[in-house]
C-alpha cells in the first residue's frame, strides 16, 4: 500500500488494474474519467474489443468501488462505437454489469460537443454527444447543486413582469404526468439550476493525446460533487486534464497513466496551472460564468 505522500497530488505510471490496489480504501470523493472506448486508442492503449469490454472493465470498477468514499460519485465519460453498421451495446451491457457489481446508476448527463467533427455518413448524422454516466455507492451522496447554477437570462424581465392568475398558482400538466409549475416562484431569482445537458466544445489542441476532453468537463463535475481539498481520482488521466481542473478548483488529485510521454505532458501542464480567470460556457442552453466561487 502506498503512503499518502507517494500518491496524493501525483500522477502514477502504470496500468490502473495494477496501481489501484495500492491505494487505500474509501479515499476518493470523486472519480471522473474517460477510459479507452472499445477498439479505439489502439496505438495508445492497445484497444479492447467491444465483446470483451465489460469483462475488461469490471476488475477496474471493482477497485474504484473500493477506493471511493461512501458519499462519493463516479462519472464515466463513454460512448458506444459503431460495429458492422450498428451501435454496439457494450456501454448498455456495462451499465447493467456495474449495477450487479454494487453501483447505483444515479443519473446520466449528456455532453453536447458544440464543435463536433464535420463529415458525412450514409446512415447517420454527425456524432455530437457523449454519455457522462453518474454512479454512486448509496442513495445519499455529496452534491452541491448551488455551485453550478446559471443565470436565468433576460427572458425573465418580460415574462415575469405581469403574472396571470394561472402563473400565481401551481399549474399541473394537462397530460396527467404529475408535473406542474408555479411561474410566480421565479420572481426575483437571478440564478437557476442547469439541465443535465452540458454544452461544451471539444478540446481542439489535443496536447498530443488521442482523446482529450475539455477541462470544463471534469471541472463542472468537480464543482458539483466536491468541495475544496477533496480528492479527485482519474485512473485514465492521459495528458492530465482532470488534475489540471482539480488544481484550478483547489482540490487534491491522483491520476494513473500508462504512457510516460503523457505523464510528462501532464506534469508540464500542472507546473503552469493557476487559478483561471472566469470564462463563459453554456449549460442547458443558458450562458454561465465559469470560474471559482
């Protein structure tokens, strides 16, 4: 077992299947990662056949279950690939397998890639989204929804100026769904909770890594599920994006990566990482100021 100084705020070289067992139990507040997708990143990680993906991943997720705190969350960024003209089911099979392993499939967030690759296919359109699957160990987990609230938008000034009688009471859905709304509740609010769709551009300068996600992606989940000084784990950290996001948000981190070249890139990024000035990105269709609270 590694001592705290040997793994905290470090990127460890090796196969996560061999490194994860060296970490203590229940130390991570959040796990956020994007593992190699089936049969992809062959030159980087060798590739895993879709039919073997679940069997390959379950020993890893078993260790993740062990190192995650009871109140922690696990965010898995993944997307099933096309095999022989149809979407393979290995992601769906993995969700079922993870539930049998003891994980709760709590939510599914969608990453809408605003600048997805152009192209033309005979039987589908451009692939503009990926899954961010949210798993937990128990129903009661740490979640800080106020940390990701977004501005209401200018529409509220005209819409909420003159409320009707219907706006002042709960208006139930006409389709008997059980849902309803009371428009008057929005009066005076400056911020609203976002949707579960994250509208973020992909990382254009991929830092010589085969699949780099934007720093805003782990940052959003770090803000939502952790607080300063909490620990973030990424077992497939690549060029260090999750570690960079953690440092920017005053969290501790531990990353695991097989390729020493990527570790060097990550460490160089971390040397120059500072708390960012606020920038703008979009969640759920609303403009939000992204930065430290």
